[in-house]
C-alpha cells in the first residue's frame, strides 16, 4: 500500500485488498507454507463471530445467516463454569458460602476479590456468603462486614465447582418490621456507637458488653445473659437498622420471671433512695449500702443485708426503667468502706 489516499473510502479499499492478499495469496513459513485463511476456524466464544466475506469465499464456506432481530441468547459458559440447573447466568446464580482462614496480612481473597479484615483476625476462620450483589463476612455465625460483590456468574460457578457449598438465607436482616440486635461495648462515658452517632446508655454500664435490641420505636439494652437493663427511644430509623455493623435478626427474649420486680438501689448519704420516681427513706444507718427493692403492686419492700429495712406504700404510677444500682460516689465509698479492704 502506498499513500497518501484521496479519501477514507480509497484507504479502506486498499486495506481490504491487502488483507485478502495477505490471507489468501501469500503462504506463510510459520504455517508450513499454508495460507492463513486455511487455518481460520470459528472460535467458541459467547460473542457472535462471523468470518469475513472474503475469507468465506476463499475457503468455500457458505455465508452464515444474518443475525436474528430478536433478543440475543444468553452467553454460554464452559462446562466447568455452567450455572446450576434451574438458574440463569448473572443475578440468577445461587449464592455460595466459602470458609477461609485469615492470613497474617489480614487480606482475604475470594474469587478474585480482596476483602480487608485486618491482622487482628489472622488465624481465625471466617465464612464468606457471596452472591452477585453482596459479599458478607461472618465470624462464628455473626456478620462482621458487608461489601459490594464484584463476583459474576462465572466466578460464583467456579467457586461452587471448587467446593463452595450452597448458601443459606442472607445474613442481612430484611424487612422494615424485622427486630434487629447489635452488640456494642459501652465506653468510659456511657456511650455506644450506632451508625454515625454516639448514643448514651448510662455511665454505670461503662466497660460492659451489651446487646441493643431495636423493635419499633424502642431500643432495649440487655446484658450478656439477656437481662433487660433499660429501655429507651430508638435513635436509628427503621430502614437503616439492617445496615448497622454487626446487625442480626433478634433472638427471642428469655422468659421473664413472674411476680414482683426486684431492683437495686444505692442508699444515699441522707439515707434515701428512689424507685419509679418515688422517694423512699431507708435510714441514714444504711447510707452507702446497696438495697434490693421489691416492687409490689401496692408497696415497695426495701431489703438490706438480707433484712427488711422498710415497707412503704406505693404512691407512684410510673414504670420502673432502671434495674441496677448506680455506681457509688467515691467520697461516700471511701467513707463507708472499712479500712484495709
């Protein structure tokens, strides 16, 4: 070919002539002096490939029929990556679960996607729940991380062939009516982190691991054995609760004992305490002690050191919202604690 050319059409005609000569009229030493056109065969590909008209004529092969005007068929996959029966490629590929051990670097690979978990989890076995939309990381059955999935049908099928098991239900809670639980550690100032805000659950719980159960407009604070510590208004909207870190479907609450409720209170330096907004005088002799208050229908029974210190009529209709005693003021603790203990 020589240039310049007068137009794009002239250039295209020269290129077509050169291509036909190169493939049909010039034997190649690398092909055993055969023409390239004689070695051209249709490739197995999910894309629709057609042999150029010039090569079809030189090889004596009939021209393929024109493509159909309807929707393109789903691309075929190799046998080892074919979707499971009854499912379609892409979003229809079933979710899978895969177990992995976190390496020292904290980076875990699954199907070509890297997930950062941190060196603190090195040596721990985690489970990936993966589909074409989401990738969930579970530790001891609890979801600890969720990231967008970059795994397609081919990667999911390859994982299934390599030993991944069919996944169970998604660990992500669904539905706006779901009851959600999360575990949090209360910091030194009585706050826990929820989404992008700090929520106060009470300084007496500082350092404790608590479970926050969100149901409707309320949030219950439970200790490690499921005992109700307090109830408060839930600060997280319903549609955002399922996306909280570590969110899970709530377990059923343990059966609450019947009969009167017993709460703890610390007797003040003036000998008083308060239950359900009602002031009760236990006596200055009990200042600094922890009292068990039995909340009956008509009265409050104050028990200190195993003995009934006072029984007062119940004049309040308020509910009991706090069940544990407040921390003792350091001045009174030093005052009422015997030396040497």
